[in-house]
C-alpha cells in the first residue's frame, strides 16, 4: 500500500490526495465537494475536539446549538458579512419532494412546497446567533456571553480538496458578547492564543500569530487575528482565526444592553473558529513519502504490536507477552492495538501502520521471546532498536514524548529556515519561486499594493506578525515608506 | 421565576413549553420549527452524548462523518425509505445569492446558480452511507462495519415542539454492515439493549423493549426494535429505535461481498438512533410544578452552594467554608457551583436552581458557621435537613445516588400503575380517556385493525413487548383470535 504513494518531490498535491485516501482519513462523496470523514480520520478529529473543548471550558465557555438554516432576511442584515458569503451559499427553497407523474419511480421537487422565505445553509453563524442574542441580552448582568458551537457549515466552493477546502466542513465557532471594547479585544486575543497553544503543543505545528490586513479580514470583522502555519511545500496555511467584530453585529441586530451606570449601549462581539482544515495542516506538516506521520497526542493508536509467528503455538506464546504489554501500557494511558489478524502478513501490516502514521510499532517474534526483547520502530525517524521486554513501558512512554517534541522541532526548523527577508520585488519573486515559504517584506499598508503584488506573484499577506518589531523601510512594490515588515506567502 | 410556571394539572402541554424556556434549556428560533439549544440544555445533551458514545465504543463502534446533503437520485434509490421521508424534506436547489437589482440592500437567489441535481438535506443517512459503503466492502474481511455518526438531521415537520418534534434535530445514527442475517439481528438487539440500559440507568427512565408493528416501522426496515417510555400525562414516548434493515439498502445500492467460501452475497444492515427528543422524555418523566428535576447522572450542576450573608465579612467567612466544600466534593467527582453573585437574593437563587433541577442545594448562613452545619435541600423531594459540615461530602455522595435511584423508582411505579389490561373496546376507550398510559390488549395482527383503532381512539400500537408471554385471546376490535397482547397508547 505505502509503496504506491507518489513521492512528495514528484507531485506534492498528488501525494497529499493519495495519502488522505490511502491512510483512510477521508474520501470524496457522491455530493460535489463534500467529503466523507472515515473512522480513522474522524478519530483524529475527535482528539482535536476533545482537547480544544477542554481549553474552551477552562476559559469559561459553554457549548450551545443554533439552527443550521439562516432565513435570507437575517443573512443579509449585516451587509459586509452577507456580501462576503452570498456567492457561495447553498439555498433551501422547497420543503417537499413528490412522485414524478411521468415516472413514478422518481421524485421531483414539489412546486407547491415552496418556502415563503428562502433559507441559507449556514456558512457561518453570526447572523442567526446575534439575532438570538438579542433576546438574551438586556443588562450588563447578562454579559459576557461566552458560547461555542460544534457544527457543520457549508460554503459552496468551486474548487475543493479533501479537508483543505470542502463545500461542507466541520468546525467550532465561538460567539461572545461583551460590555466593553477592551474586554472583547482581550477575548479575541485569548482565543487566538488558545489556538496557537493547541496547534503548537498538541499538533506539534509551529505557528505565527498576527493580524490580517483589511482585505484578508473576515467579512464583517473590525480586526482578524490569526495563526499561520507553513506546509512542507512552502505554502502557508491559515490554521485558525479569531475576530474582533466591534459593534457591527450588535448594530445589525439591534442588540443593546443597559450598563451598570444605566446607559444603553450596543454590545461588543467576537467570533473565532478552527475547522477540519486542521487535518490538512497536520498531514502537510509532518508526513513523508511513506505516509502519514502523527504526533502521539493525536494518534488514535499510539503503539501497534505485531506478532511474527509460524503456527498457533508460537502465536499463543507471543500473544501472552503482547497482551501483558498492552495492558501495562494501557495503565499508563497509552493506546495500544494488538494486531494478530491472520489474514495479513507482518510486512503488509508494517506498511499499513506506517502509512497510517502510528508513532511506534513493536514486533515480537520467536527469537525475541528467547532473548526477552522486542523490536521497537519509530515512525518519525523510521529507525529500529531492540528493547528489553521489561523496559518497554518506560521506553515507550519516553519515546512518545520524544516523538512529539521531535516533530515540533523538525517542523519549527523547517519553518524558521523558510522565513526569508527580502528588500525588493526581484528578490521577492526569486525567493517565492525557488524556495517558497514566508517572505518577510516591507509593504506600504495599502490594499492596492497588496492586490498588485498578489496579481504579480500569487502571494498574499498572511499576517502582520504580533512579534515583529518596528523597522523603517520601503515597500517592495511602491518604494513608499513602511514601518514594519509583514509576512507574504502563497497559501492554501 | 419558578412561581410563574403553569401547573401540570392545569395544562400539561403549556407547563412543558414554559419549563423548557424558563429553565434555559431551549427556545424557538427565527427559523420555523428549528430550535436553539441553550447552554444549560446543551450541557445535559453533552452528558447524554458522552455516556452513549462510551457505550458505542465499548461495543466496537467507531465514529465517522458523512455529507449533510443527499443527491436526489441517491435519496430515491431505496423506494420505501424515499417514500417515507419525501414529504418532509428540505431541498437545496441553488448555490448562490446575488444582489437584488431592484433593491441593492437585499439579496435574491441567483437563477444562474441552479444545481443540476437537487440536494436533499439528510432526514436520515442510510442512502448516502450505503452509497459510500459500496466502495468500502468487497470481501468478508471488510465486515463488519460498525460506524456511528453524531449529526444534525432535518425533517420538515408541520407542527413542531421544542425537543419533541423539531424541523432540525441532533442525533446519533449507527449504520452497520454484516456478513450474516443473524449477526445483523444480534446487532439490532444489542443496540436496542444499550439504549434501554442507558435510558433506564443513566436517565432514570423506565422503558419497555419491544418491536414495532409493520405500520409503525422505520421506512425501509425489515424489523424495528424500540424502547418506549411513559410520560407523566399518560402519553407514551418512543425513546430510541434500532432497525434490522435486511438486505434492502445493500440491494438498492448494490453492496455485495465475497464470503469466506467465495460466494457473492448482499450485505446485511442495521441502523439505530436516539435524538435530542430524549431531552423531552427526561423533562416529562421527572419534573414537577416547581420546574425541572434532573437525575444526578445528567445534571450539569449536581450541587449548588448558596451563601446567606449580610456584609462582606460574613461572606468571606462563608466563602471559605463553601470553597473548601466545593473542592472536597470536586475530589469525589461531584460538580459543584458556588453562587456568590451579589446581584440576586438567596430566595431568587433557590427558585432558579429549583427551576433548573439542580439535585442538591446547600445553603450556608452565619448560624451554620456557629453550629458547624449546613442546610441541605433535595430537589426531588423538596425536603431539607441540617448536616454537620464534616459529613457533607459523604452525605452528598450518598444522596446523589439515592436521588438517582429514587427518580427511577418513582417513574417505574408510575409507569407500572399505568399499564392496564383491557379485554374489549369499551374498556379500551374508558381507560384511555380516564387514566391514560399503556393499554395492554389483544389485537388480531392486521394493519387494518390497527388503523381502525387509531382512527377511533388516537391510540397506536407502541410495541409488541419482547417479554410478553403467549396468551390466547381475541382482538379488542374484531374479536379475531390473537396469541399475545400488545401495548397501545397515545404517543408523542
């Protein structure tokens, strides 16, 4: 199986598509642009969800659920948001099918069941949620509202790719309401930090925190914070966004509150989200030509034990050792699969688990039984060692941590060597073409220049990093003065 | 707040609707028939999800995710299923809005963005899933497939009620594929048993397990197993169903496998689901005129501590005790909220937590500090006692178990006294009118009789209980011979 994977150096995009399907993560469905997330892929997503959900709850957020549909009149209430999403939304116009009179085995849309008002399948939920918050908020006592929703959303994208850009995807969207501007900005920053912490430390993906330029901002936001990651092919991927919405939605939906001092004011808002797109980031940060590489924190199976045997008797002896080991590792919170299927040869199993990114593989054969050892193989380095049976639990728990760290370190090194400072457009183009990655360059701060550079190079401003220091320079395109560099890249 | 609740004896339906809204469980949205599940209601649903998900995984099931949309051609492939759901499905016909040329502040559906094939918003996912399974199954080695999905589904119901019947609802749907008929039937039974165990022991709601008659079966199923609960107003509520689908979907989607013996055969299927409807069952089983009553297993807050104080100094002393108690209870896995808000009087807090069904309330005042006691109030019995401070942890953990058991016992007594054997149609009508509940009666086994009884009485056959013994009798309607009683009731 693994052997059939296209090499990354040959065709990165093809490698990605093949890997997603062959590693049993997801596949295309009968519905244009919509994916099926297969059990193995979904198990990884569940681990992401569990960790994020814990972090949200630790910071005082609660989950809730809002309708899938947004009536057109609500959808269009916040003008910029509506404009931003109108071109790609699925619209429900009817609520019934009926038998086709010309062919009774078929169904047609019943023209008598036309909705009075069309319903937009949510591309994001600000509109329906702020329309709801209107009923929840009267006084400062009702604030803050710190709510998150795990849900599916639909954006009718024309060109789709598994996990990266699909018509339907899964995500979480936080929607909070606050008394003051400062509080809402602090929430925006907090959630962006939570995303950064999660992606860095749980997914082992280094990210750069920053803010979006006006043209890359979320439709309807005053300010968009983001975390940007770098993929192995030198393209950037936006891994999460957190928006300060100002009073835009409160005004659009007339959500006011009475302050402690008895004054009426519009509520301040944020929204923030990450999606199944993170699966794409995960794959394109760590994986190799053999297949998926998973950080142990996200691996549904952290260790697989494969018996190498001839005949029932050997299998029985090996199984005894393997199951003891599995139990002892389970005690330490390590998830172990013992694969004693007799329908597949050990070599084929090795290839399968390599392809699926299981961090550690233990093989036990008759010679190991004699010597009291096992063979331990690391997925990240593809290296093997023999370990004394009695040391397996300690070695495995240490190694899982080491692999987690190693993946983060490797990805950070790659990312750091792919941030290049350039000082003119020729350098810009040359780096972009020959090396890729983030390009740190001066920009004059105008949307026009940003657009021109995009047209010339296909690179966009990924973010204005929070940790970039002031530096006087001149814009790589116009030569106009600039006070700080920003990060450009081609992006997913 | 609680005082404004309509009494159950006055208007049960009104009581229910008020309770759902006032206890902050859910509310109607701007979308006809779609609800907003509020954080407190959603927290209860999350507890249900977590427990069910654990049970599914313990029995070898994995989660996955399939598209929200079903292309019309797939939807209509299994004839009975299509017929069963065609009359109530939301249909996406377009994928874009555009500015209304007559009023640029408004959007209209873009007629140029009509889909080639309409998409049905899934009312249930058999069609899209079996179309997917076709690609997953070639050999017996690929079986069984044991997959579950947590998702939203849409059924365009004309009359809706919060949790009980909403156009969009949340549920889980299991979809399994098996080599043999026996294996699929065993799975159908296993999942019905898991539902029964969960609803009885976690939700404290007694249920009757049985099978549906042909006319009450799931559209496309060969056999439907179910669990039926009884609400306080004497109406039944179907709390979960598990379907043996035979080879119907395998045939409709041409899903064959090669057996160990090298023969080709269609795959055997099951599907099973429970939904946010269970929230309705929970409310209508345990709650009272004061508001919600929650079994401790499902209570987001199991214990609330309310300080009774005058001035900052008293509050500080009480808070010290309360926070110690909270920590000690937390150690035992009890979820405690300490409500020291100064914006609400203790009496109002008491009423709020009563309304929201918090199982235990601890009040601590200055006299308690002197005596080393606290006041402990049970929500289920509305009784109060004083408990020595040092006994609180033990008393609370015991009481939570006792409340869980008490609720189950009370509900079981009510249910058991509301199963009435009748032997003719007059008795049937009289019991239905004056007492309600389940009516155990002989029926001749025909759909015609079932329909006639329904027309006459509005009662339907809830199930043919698995544990009913054979008994010769004659049908209450036709007088024709019958070999076993079945359970009739009016139902939600």
